[in-house]
C-alpha cells in the first residue's frame, strides 16, 4: 500500500483543525489571524528570514509582508 494514500490529505487535516476551533468557539477573525501568523513564521524559517524571498513565495509585496508581520507580531526567525 502506498504510504501517502493512508495519510490524511491537507484538506482533511485542516478540516479537523477547523472543527476543533469551531467546537472551542474560536471566531473566524482570530482563526485567520493565527493562521496568517503561523504561515509567515514558517515562511521566515524556510527562507532564513529573507523578506524579499518570503514575499515572493507568499505572492505579496515586500512592504505588505513587513506591515502584516508587524501587525501580527510575527516572531523573528529561530
């Protein structure tokens, strides 16, 4: 059996997380904010904090990345 076929898809994993958040009463604004923050932190790790590469990979302007990261209080690269 192919190992990948036994693993849940990205959609299924996200569905489980969203179900848990809904059960806990987390509103969509807070959920989206947390998702965006984690997404930025992961991109920072992958691109070793290089904001130009991060912005290009995320499909946003570098200034937008800087402003959103500041608003979200994204932690510096670890």
